[in-house]
C-alpha cells in the first residue's frame, strides 16, 4: 500500500483493483522486476524498474516533452 499512499500524496487516487493489474502487466512485459521480503511477519513486494523499463521511460519522456512543446507553441 506504500505505492498507493505515495500516488495519493501527489493527487492520484488509485484503488488496489486498478493498480495491481497495471503492476502485473508491467512485470509480465519486463518493464519492472519484483523482490519479495517478509518484514515483521508481513509479505512485502518491492518493485524496481528494469533496463527495458528505463529505456521505455526515456522514450516516453522524450515524447511527452515534444507534446508539451507543441501545445505551448499553440498558445
């Protein structure tokens, strides 16, 4: 639930029923890796961006910057 709290702190209100399928898809497509640990008797999952995920993020960031520039040019 730490991820949900962090997203909420930034104004994104996402339910576990929305978030977990997204995380599973990102795992299946190798954009994320996962490490599972037991802490204080509770199973915790730690997600980490993979090399493939970093490449995809870099490309998406580039496209977002292009889009923002085009929108701002039209003002």
